[in-house]
DNA sequence: CACTGTATATTTCCATTGGAAAGTTATACG
DNA sequence: CGTATAACTTTCCAATGGAAATATACAGTG
C-alpha cells in the first residue's frame, strides 16, 4: 500500500484520524482480495486486514458478520472475475468449437492465475453457499458453461436431462483438470516433460450444426 | 470411545497412569482419523486429539512434528484406503470396460463416503506432498489409474505421451466429478431431480482388444 | 436548530489454538 | 550398573476470532 498504515481515503496525512472510514466495506474487500491473492487465505486474519486498512480488528464485523462472511464476499467477487475471464475471448470465437475452447482455456487460465481465490470459491468451508450475492455470482459463471454446452452434441440421447448431462460432463472434466493442476498433481510426473494442456486432452464433444 | 478419557491401552482402570503410552503414534492416527471423518478437519485440534488419547497436548509433536505432519500421515492412510476401495470390485470385473467402471465407481464412492478425508488428501495446504510415506501412498492410488487407462484407446495418436494424456483425461474427469459433487455443486440444480451418476456421463474411451 | 435513533467503529476482554522450551520419566544399550 | 536417548509433561507465549459494552458520527424529524 502506498500511504503508510493508518491512512484512510480522503484523509490528509496531517489531519487527525477520522472515526468513520467512509468506504470501509470496499476497502476491506480490496485489501482482503490482495492478501489472499498474494499470500494465500492462511495468511488472512481479521486483525492484519483491519490494520492494513487502518481500523480496529472488530470493525469488519459490522459489514461482514464474521470471517466467513468476508471470505464469502471475496469469493463472490472472484466468481464475477471468473465469468468475465471465460467470456473474454468468447466474442472473437466464431464457431462453436472455438467458443468451447475459448471458455475452457479461460476456466483454466483463471484457476492458474488466481489459485487461492479459485480454491476458496469452490470451498463450502470458506464460502457460505446460501449467501444471495454469492449464489448470484456463482450462477453468473455457471451460465457461461450452460451457453457453451448448449452447442454440443455429445449426449445424443433423447432423455430430458441430456443437456444437463453434457454440462456436468464438461464441467467435471475442466474443473478436475484445473483442480489437479493447481494441487500440483499433474505437472510432477517423473519424466519432467511439460504436462499436456487442456486442449490436448479435450474429449470430442461433437457440435450441432444448428 | 469406550473406556473414558484418560484410558491407555494396557492400563487397568485402577492402575495409576503410565508415563509412556506405548503405542501413541497409532493411537493418535486412529483418533485423528475418527475426528476428521466424523467432525471434519476444522474440528481437529492437537489438544482435543491429545485429550482423547490421554496425553498432553504437546505429545503428538514427538511423532509428527506439527499439525501438518499429523494430517499428512492421516492423508497417507487415506490414500491407502482409497487404492483399496478402487481395487475392490476390480477383481470381479472381467472386461476392460467393467474394470474402468468399477474403478471409477470406487473413486466416487470413496470421495462421497469420506468427504473430509478426500479433501485433505488432495490439499497441499494440509498434506506435505514431499513426505515420503505420503508420496508412496498417493502413488499407490495413482497406479490403479494407470492400470485402468492402459486398456483404453481414447487417444489414438502416436505421440509418445498418448498414454499419459489418457490418464490425465480420465483422472480430470473423475476427479472433477467427485470434487464438484462433494462441494455440493452438482446436486443442487433447480429441478430437484437426482444428479446424473458418473457412469451416466462417462465419455467414450474405447477399448483396445489386446 | 436541537433531538434522537441508528449505523459505524473502538476498547476491552476472553477462550482456543499451535508451538517453543525446559524439565521429567522410562527404556535401551554399552 | 550407568548413561545416553526416546517419550512425555509442564509451563509459557503470541496470535486469532469473536462477544460485549462503549463511543462517535450522521440522518431524519419535529
């Protein structure tokens, strides 16, 4: 952070400290996200966070209730970034296959670029899945998956939930790859060769022409 | 636990407490596993664990070094059970397809039956992946995956790592499914219908006749 | 403007936790 | 028998999340 410890937005450095922060909720979210992305969730404490923003360690409770509430809010932000990352590049893709590949690469790219955040987002231990904002943000991401798999012809059966099966099949595959990669379970095969990229092992989903 | 709190194996109840436990390492492993499976990792504390076994809260340090060392040892045990679960039923399978399905079902069954343990086993935050015993146990599980995917003809290319691609493809798929299922991400689709089983969405891997 | 309720933030206090350090007891081995 | 070492205990500490009571700012309302 640029101005040292107890600086607060809108407060000149000579000016005496304000009682009200003014934008504490957002400041906590930003600082919390920063700590998580840089040092990992294990290093995030309410006290360190509060200190970074210049408030007492119980101040976050007003806005987030508890540690879990804070992390849930950060996780929700994560899901919004996640959806954006997947949608990014989707516009330039013209064919269904290109769109599938773009979204898939976005999924993995986000997971690798934000490993701690990614982990938190999918961990019910850390995020409250009943939280409305969180649910909405997660749904926003899931919608991308739905849109992508709508064009796929992988499951040709007539059963009513064929579409759903396709979604879960695709999701399982991509999510598993990203998770194993982040857990260091893929790249440490003995031969030292680089691990296959996700497109190298993508199952053939087939594409509807319509 | 049957005999109350401070009982130690081989100690009659009237007898005064022994200084040396005798089999502390295994007792801690068993009690730790029990707590994790029943109450989750979050509820496991060195103090509670030590109390359950009847020793001081610093006693575990002699055998495991730290909390992470203890959890790593439990994770290793998990991987051994995991391999056994996958191999179980494998013997009765005659065809390659049956073997694939049996192992896959074993993977998911273990994950669902031991959600906390499964989570820990694949979390570098909780298990030390450099630990020798842990690595060996994990490898034991991975070997099952290798054996299974050796019979698959999914990746027909001649490239030298085609076999490896098949393994990772299969692993990603199964692991993703199990992970998402345990995270409650699959079964809570709106329509209330039961989620597809893993065999319902298994990609077609094809089988070598040899 | 004064008054008051409510949101925001602080201070103080507490139980719990993992671990470090030093001391105690048993065991193994010469 | 005696001594090194392994196995445990006791004591101490800093860090953490949170509860409770208090202080400060602010937004309406009369």
